[in-house]
C-alpha cells in the first residue's frame, strides 16, 4: 500500500497530502503556543477574499469566482486544506481505478490537471455545507450597511443604472470588501479605476457618486 502511495505517478498527490499533514501539525503546535497559523495565512494572502457574500448579481469580475470557490465563506487555511485533501484523494482514486482496470498508472502530466479541476469543483460543492457548520470569524466583522460614505474604486466593468460594476473599498479595519455599485442617474457612468463615494444600498447594489462630481 505504501509503495502505491509513494510511486512516481502519485507524487503530486503525495505532496498534497504531506502539505495537509504539515498544516495540521503547525496549527496544532500554534494552538499550544497561542499562535494561529490560520490568521497568519489570512494576513499574508495576496488575494483579497472579503467579498460581500450577499451579492447575487451576475458579473465577470472577482466576486462570482471567489463566491463559487467558497473563498469568502471559509477561513483560508480550512479552504486550502479542503482543496489539498480533495486533490490527494481524487488523484489517488483516479490512479487506483486506472491500475485496477488498465493495469497502468496515469502520468502526472495527464492526471494532475484533470484532478486539479475536479478538486476545485469538489471544494466548491463541499465548501458550501461546510461553511454553515464552521463558526465564522467575527473579530473584525463589519456590516456592509456601514459602508455609506466610504470611498471605493471601480475594479471591473463600467457601472451604469441597472448595470452595476464591481468596486473595492477599504473599511476601518484596513480590510478590503468587493461590492457592486451603480450611479444614481441615467446620464452618469463609472469606468474602471474611477473613484466613487458610496451613498446608500438598494438590495445588493450600492448607489454611488463619482468623487470629482461631489
């Protein structure tokens, strides 16, 4: 059994499982000494994951992708462990089935990309119910109704009335949030990189005014 787990064809999946065990060990040690690996990973992450979870407006920006991946619903450490675990288990299972029925193991060049896509799908499916079970971190929770008067920058698309665009803002805790914004009047529009001031929220869309027009 150990030979199968460590065979060359299973190297990517062995690495993924090793990373899961290392993360679990580091988090366990961190709990003993009062240091959270999870908080460190969230702080060092180059990707801003604090996306308005209530958004249900179709968009081509970061918001739907982050939401589909459940990155805005799970702590980054939990999400990473889930992805790596899915990657390892699906990879081992795929090669085991290949060995049983074809007496051969798939090359990592073939199996790894396929397994990665399946792992993302599995993480999305499993992450949704998991997010409802896990306690949420409320240490810096900010109600998105308190964003009124804050400055935001358009990140993706052009915002028009009835056609919102994605914008990013920074709250009082220096955390980024992605919201959907639209101008108040039909003759107005906001382009990418424009700075706007959030005025009030209607459903899941923030009505805003361009900074240079105030």
